[in-house]
């Protein structure tokens, strides 16, 4: 698929369905792009779609099936938008560090594919006063989903959730308590953490939805 060169072709790109409940357009909004007038259009639509599908099918769909509707804060950034954000200290890392992360359509230095979305789970935020804080949600995701990395933020417990071909399985936070929660090799990394998230829902797998979507995938792209 070519990079859109008109409003009509961008409209068509936005209609690409990544999974049963998510379309590419859901992930293209960027306050940096909107306020600063930089089009946030994929340079490599095919790679963005491929990475985005894995993010949606393996992480976004089971989260939404288990917790209810997700709120997408930010997700895809093209190289121009991300570089501008980095130069102007708008909470963007360098393009090299953000490849296969928020920049879905650029592979990382090892040639691997990945995609990140920053999301809020209203179900979890509504329980912010309960014991365990954001760590309860982090441990639930750690125990149930094949995430590559998680990073939590103070406002609304928004968090970056990454799918990647080579998952690191690290959890960091800028919300208190700040710092590293877990990574491979730490004593708390393995085993069940169910004691940290009492009252959380059972995982509702999206396997049936994924199969149904793939069966209909070709006509849905039209």
C-alpha cells in the first residue's frame, strides 16, 4: 500500500481494520501533529498495519474483552512527528529509540517489528483508591498477556503497552512508586501474582473474535 497522497487515500487507509474492534484510524491521532500541523501519516503503511494488527489482536482485544472499552491516549507516530516531539522536549524519545515502539512503521536496530499504544482502562482507574494501585493492573497484565513492555504514568494510570517480536517483559512507572517494577531475572518476575489483583476480572480471550475476524478479513478490507 502506498503512503496516502490525498485526503481520500488517507481516509481509505484509516478504514483498514486491524482487529474485530479496532481500525487504523483509531491510532493516528496525535496532539503534537494536530497542534503543530505535521501530518501523522505512515511512511510505510504495510508495516504499520502488520505491527498494528499484532498489537490489537494479542493485547488490545483481550484487554477490552476483559475490562470493557479502552481509551486510546496516543499510539502511532511517524518519524517526522516523533522527531519534532523529541527536539522540542514533548515527551518523545529519539527516532532510533522509538522505532518498533510508537513508530510502528520503522523496524528497530535489530530489524524487528513492534507497536505501542498509550491507553487508559477506565475500569481500573475507577478503582484507584483500592489497595495495590497501578501495580495491580500491571501484575494482571504480566500474568495474562504477551506484552513486550509496560510503562505507567500518573494521570489516569495511562500506560504504554508494547507488542514486539522480541518481548523484553519489563514494567516501569512514572507513577508512584516510580521506577522499575520487574524485569527478567528479578525475584518477583516469575510465578503467579494473583494476590496483587483481587477482584480483577478473569481473562476473556479474544481467540474466537480473532478467528472470526480472520475468516472475514479479505472482504472487510474493501
